[in-house]
C-alpha cells in the first residue's frame, strides 16, 4: 500500500532540500520531503537558528531561522509534503519508480530520489546523566530557538567548543546568571571568543566553572531548580541554582541505511556527476554537503546551484515526452501562485 505518490522524494529538509522543492516546483514537479528531525531546517534550525550567516547571496546577514523561514515561504506555492521525525530506511526499485519505506512505516512512491541529507541523520550528543530525559524540551535544550525565552533566567551551558562558547557570550547579555561548565581549564573555541569569555568572567557576567562536569539534575515535573556539578580532580561537588541547561557536546551524524543503497560513497559523501548531480545509481541524485565531485565547495549557495542542476536533469525523467523550454522566473512567474 502506498501512502504518498510524488515526482521527487527529497531526503533532508535542510536549506538545500527545501530549495530543491522550489526548483522542482518551478518545473511543475511535486516533492515529498523526509527528515529525521521533527521540524524543517536541518542544521540551520537544530544548531544555529539565531546565529548569523554572512554568505547567502542578497543577504548581508541572515540568521539560520530567517533563512529557513524564507525558503519555506518560497516553496509554499508548490505544496510539499513534509514527513518529519523519521528516516528513509529502505528503497525498492521498480524500474520506473521507487518505493521508499520510512522508520514510521510510511510508504512513498516516487519517480526520483534527491538526497540532500548534509552529513546524514544527526542528533545531539546527550551527556550521560541518569534523569536527563525527564527534563529534555522543558528545562534541558540542545539548541537555542528563541533567545528571548531565557531573559533574566539562571542558565547553565555545558561544553567547551565553539557552540558552548558562542552561546555563553550571547546568553550572558540577557541571563540573570550564566554558568559555563567545562571539564578542562581551556576552551576549544575561537581565540577571540575565549578572550570574550575571560573578559565577561572578570566583569561578573559569566561564571566559569572548571574543571567540572555535571553530576546530577534536581527539579520537579521536568522543571529544573538546580544542578550538581563535580570537580573532576578532587571530586568536590557544588549545587548551583539553574533554570535551564544547554549541553553543547556537538552532534553525531551517520548515513544509516543509505550506505546500503548501492551508491558510490567516498568519505561519507556521495560521488556525483558534477553536471547533473546524479549519483552512481540511476534516478538517485545528491545535492548539498553530502554530494562530492572534483572542485566541490561546501557552501549553502553551492547546494542551491546543485539543486537547480539536478531538477533540470530530473525533468526529463518525470516528463520524458515533453521538452524543457527554459524560461527565467521573471518571464514565467511562479506556477500555482495567483
């Protein structure tokens, strides 16, 4: 039984995946988008929704959230179907279409597959704290979505990399108390950010707790009231009043079942024809960071170009008897939009 029938199944709802929907729609092709995360946006949403991006054409500066919101709005006239919180586990090839089965048991029939999965399905590295699941999405978060939600709150950040350091600096501007807990005395971040943390610490804006690690979370019904941290050298414990905890220990990603799809892979990237973005398997394409070819530059704007090239090649598969008459968008407008 087929739950959805579409022209293109896009695997990955990051910026390049969403832009693939737009490019396909401009060529009158319908898309169904599958993503492991529970909301669209990929890393832009999961890792840096409020961090600035400087290299998107036409935007001197744009946040990850703003970019995704605009891409979604741009693709809305083409009514994409988003299947979120699930992965594409298995594909079956029937010569002129694929059946794709997701981890939720949904079956999609599609003429073509476009993989725009970045580094693959990914999620946060969860620290080994016994009761952390009780607090997730209530008091424990792995990303900052709306910075204003944490105004005048006691915030703890755990970690010593770029994400931890960057957000410590940003959240110190609005927090009542800001703690950053790290196992080491030195932070593994940009030197300028480390200097900012040092200055903010001296001015009482950030409380640097090193060399410590989180031992225990205390609270009720998912609401934190304090966190116990332990010195990794002498095992001294300190209890700190905390409203929100952000563990920034990076993310883990993998290609999962896609490794078994018969596609040529080099270093966890899919080798594609640089003119069409077609993989080694017919009717399967790859765009964005997951695609590789000689001279590849891993930028969002490169992925946008690859999406356009792939969709123009895919058109001849979806409409084999209809020649593609190229037109600029200024001439033909947006199909389906009044």
